[in-house]
C-alpha cells in the first residue's frame, strides 16, 4: 500500500511542500482507518506533480470514480 500525494507543478517548491503536508493531514483526518493501515503496513509515500490545477482535479475525479480514498487541500485565497 502506497500513499500518493499530488501537487501542482506550477507552484514554488515551498508552496508544494506545504500543500502536500496539508493534504496528508486532511487524509489522516478523513480516512483514519486507511491511514492506520498504510502507516502500520507500508509507510511508503509517493510524491507526484501535475502540470495544472485542471489536471489535478481530473486525477482526483478519476480516483474517486475508482473508489480510491482521496482528500483535497485547497489553499484559501
């Protein structure tokens, strides 16, 4: 089991890191059983990027359609 964290490539490295940390925290809160299973059995993180926010939204929609536990973090404007 791997936990995939995906950010936008058009953000600065610092903002990407912050977004990924927030997304991980959201996942822990929203999917505690999946998080616990991942933590105890794997603890493997995979960090990925998409070119645009639109691509990221499509990826999230596709994952949810497949029944994959997903979480999103959107920085307040």
